[in-house]
C-alpha cells in the first residue's frame, strides 16, 4: 500500500483543532484501508466538545477525536475480506481524517454504484431521530412534539412523520421551522405557545422529543406531555447550566401524569446471536441509507454547505455563529 500516513483531526482543548500525521499500517486479514471522500459534522456532539461543555462521560477528556459520519473509498482489502473490494464506497464511524483502517465488521453500509456520498454521510444524524421514534413507540396517529430544530430535532421530525405521527415542532428561528414543515411537521411554534401546540395536535402529546439542554425546554416538555406520555431526551437537560429553582421532577407533571422520561440516544451496536437486538446501529443505518437512496428521506435540507477538510476550524466557527442559519456542513476530503 503506497499510503503511509493519514491526516487526523484532533481537538486538543476547547477551541483548538489540530491535524496530526499518523502512520497508516497495512490492513490486517479482516480489515480494509480507506480514503475518506466526505464526512459530516455532527454539530451537537462536536461543537459541545469544541465549546468545552462538560463531557457526557468523565473518562472522555482532551485531546479527543472528532466526528463519526464518514464515507470513504476502499483502497485495499485484507485476505479474509469478502463484502467489499477496492473502489467500493463505505459508510462508517471513522472520525474526520484523510485515510483510515477499518474492520470489515465495522462497515455500516456499502453504497451502491450510483449512491450519493454526500447524502449517505448524513445517515447517522438521522439515526438519532429514528432511535427516538423506536424507543418511544411512535406509531401512526401518535401526537408528537419536537423541541429544538437543530440536526437532531429536524431528524426527529422527519422520522416521526415517516412513522405516521402527527408532529408539531418548537423553535424560535424561522429557517429551521421552514425545514421542519418541509419534513412534514403540521405546524411550528415559538416557545411560550403551549396551548396552540396542544390545540394543533388535538390534545397533549403522546411523545415529546426534547433535543436541547435548557431547563426551560425540559419544563415545556413536561407541560405539553399528556397522561402516561413519554419525554424522550435526545438533548442533555441542564448540561452546561447552573441549577435553578426549577424542579425537573415536579410532581404535578412527573407523578400526576405518570410520565416516562428516558434518554434515547443509544442503541445496540450489533444484533446478538438470537436476534434480540434487531434494531441495532448497523441495521438501522442500512434502513436509513436505503430511505435516503429511495428518495423517501432527503438529507439536502440539513446539509448547509461544504468545506475542505483542512478548513474544519472555520466550519465549526460558522456553525457556532449560526452563519446563514446553517444546520450542518460536509467536509470534503477529495483533495
């Protein structure tokens, strides 16, 4: 293999991204060597680390790798690899980097010859919304409210509508509200319009998908959720905020409504030997990629532009500043 080094993005400390040249070994028998074509920024996770918000797991500190939405071209395969060949394109959780070695078992999806690499790079961004739909048992006719219209909120709107739910969305910004309506939200509201949301749904929500960190939004979720409702947390209530007087488990909501409050951001990585983890990351990614390929799910509304991979720092800064109402960006590694 002629490629000996890879450029790898590391976040050394909040606000400081660097590229490191790292050796690229030859692939093992069950591995493949890949050159990245495009990767998508997952703004919630990546910008939180870039801003220096408290880590979700105490063991995760700096320096740290960034990114996990990678489409790459296979350059070389190990002797035991059977599912792909050189020239094929694959989706994986590889971080932002020019080249990488990937285990065959870690391939999430092999793109068809005419597959759109840009769109497929966004697959896992939709996965989190899909996981909220699965974990919350959203079904045709469910009343669903989505709070926050960043990537996660827009993905949740799109997948809840594909599942047949009646969906309203909450954001104070007009641009993402327009995207949410394009994904099928029947109405969008600014914060503080509780009664209008409930009226649009035809009653209090069966499921509220909360994608933000603010205590005020968590309080909104408790208020608009109905009896025996579900508050599905894709955000992290209270992250980076000082405790206030608000009680997140206030009895008039949590106890009297018998709410189920659940974190819904994780799913099993693999199926098990008996098929109990049927809706795992790999199966879900394949399903969502096929939705994208078929045209039933469009990634275009959330992909606000592209930057060369070398310009990732500027991409982060522009996302942080909400430049031109950007949702997220692609990073182009073709150069």
